[in-house]
C-alpha cells in the first residue's frame, strides 16, 4: 500500500478546490489537516465528492467550520 502526501493546496477564497482524485477502481484512506496561516478566524468547507462538479449538500463532511488565526483545525 502506498503512503505519503496525496495533495497540498493553498486554495482561493470562495472557490471549490480539487485536492486529490482517487484512481479508478482504487480505494483511498486519508487524513485531512487545515492550516490557517492568517491572523484572523476563517471558515472552511470540506466535501468528499464522486464527481469534479460542485459538491451537493450531502457530500460535505465539514461546513463553515471556524479555524482560528494561526491554528490547525
């Protein structure tokens, strides 16, 4: 089983950002860390989607979760 970093991004505010695509006929197990490098609280959304389009409501695993400034959530 492969291991390591599957993806890293610095996303644009208010934009959906694809971080990793699991290859066809494969299964992935992973952890997600969100780091807020700014000095103010930001909200984040995380979805696991079966397509590259905009996630629908049931695909979100975090929605508007507050990450305090200079912290990891």
